[in-house]
């Protein structure tokens, strides 16, 4: 016992010696805004609002978190706002999707280098691809996509990760398609698909389960095709996000239809996008230069969400899984490292994004 008391005393002295106030005291009396970089009603918004409801519970003294949506340019408008204009006092927290990919591909095109932002927590993610069943000659099972005629892939923008991964997966499969991009949000593309303006799109598991399954799949109007696999940098792995869904990861789907593993420049580019998506599809970020106390407080709050029984019950009911937020001390270090893409692969991706698909 004496040894334990000594260690605790030393720990408290170390904290005091840093000059940093206890993290749980930082947000007392402060009004906090969570900025979501996509439009209301989409998967990022649905998940972000759920996190916001519970986040205030763990930011001592704060009764709630106000949500602000700032969509546009495939999420880039909101991300730029966080880096350029947002207050740097800790009162604004970003809940964003797709931040890292654009910065990793063309970092000099951003006015504020994403690597200077404060990375608080991230959640691995994927995209579930689906298509209308009435695509000629008719889709009855996922492999039928290889026979598709007049397939129209919908997208959010030429530089958006979703667009890139969808195009790369279709090109790897050898599917002929048209590409219609520039929709403002996932909701807009989903509506276009239901109106038969486009015939294929992808959604993250929360959006797929909550919005696509009941409105499109269960009505027989659409069919799931495959999803971007989860990869930890060394191996593919299974995720709770896909439990209960009858759909294969793309690498297994490819092997099922071709009898071999995918390879080549298209595959290298696809996996570069997948690794960024896996490690940071959803991110909680803060503007560059915010107080360390603020980052510590929000990170501590995010780390507690996974063990909150009410949060777990609500997310399971809504999404079919409990989001696994990684809010460890090395999150920022890992995130910045993952943004370093092989120069040859980056060059290939940049050229690919600027070249429209040929039918």
C-alpha cells in the first residue's frame, strides 16, 4: 500500500508540474459545438449527432453539445473551416468523414495542412456497395454485376474517396459503366438511385443499415454487392460493423468470381484508399493550436463512449453494431503516418482521378 500511495503522489506531482489543468475541468461552463462536414440526414450526420448527445455527458460541466452541419465539396468545406476559421479555444470539435484522403493525395492543395490539426479519435470504416436490381440484364446476385449493361455509378466528387474506390473496384472487375458525380451529399445520391438517375452507390455501414436496407434492399429494389475490406496494414480482418450482413469484402468477392487474388496498379491504388478509410473513416478532430487540456478532455470523453450502456444500446439498435472509437494517446501519430502514401501510387491516383472512365 505505501508503494501505491507513493506512485499516486508522484503521478499527481507530474500532472501538476506540467502546468495543465485537470482535463475534466476544462469545459466547465463552456458551450461546445460539434461541426459535421456533411449534410443533415446522411450517415456521418446520424452518427455524429448520436456522439454529440453523449459527449457532453463526459465533458464535466457541459450539459450538451450543439451540432452544426457544414457540407460541400465532398466534406472539404467543413474541414477547411475547422483549420482556417474555427475558434481555437477548444469550443469547436469536428466530426468528419474523408478528411485524410484528400490531404494525403494532394497536400499542397489545402490552405491548412491537415497534419497540423489535432486528431482526437478515429473509427475504422468501410463502404458497402449496392446497385439497383433492374440494371440490365437484371441483378439477382452480386456476381451479376460483371454482366451489367448501362450501369451508372453515382458519386460526390472526383477527389472523393468514395468515388475513387468505386471506380477502382469496377475497373478491377472489368465492369463497363458511366460515372455521374458532383452530388452534394449521400442523401442526394441515394435519392437519385431511387429515381433511377444512377444505379450504383456505396454507403458506410450505419447509413447502409439504417437507410439503404429498409428503403431499397428489403423492398427488392437493390442488392448489396461487396464492401471495402478491413486491413490493419499487415492483414485483412473481420469487423463487427459487417456482422449479420450477407456480403463479401471486395478481395474475397474478386477471388470468388476470378479464382485469384487482385493485383496490379489498380489494386495498389485501391488498397491505399482502403487503408486510409480503415484507419480514419470517421474522425474527431480539432483546429490546430487548441489547448492541450481541451484535446485531453475530448479524447477522454470519446474513450468512455464505448463503455456507456445507453450509447451502446442506441447504436446497436440504429446501426446494428457499437462503433469502436480509438482514442489512445498515439492517435495523432498514427493518423499522420497513415497519410504518407508511396509516391508512385500517389502519382497513379492523381492521374487516375483526372481521367474519366471509358465505356
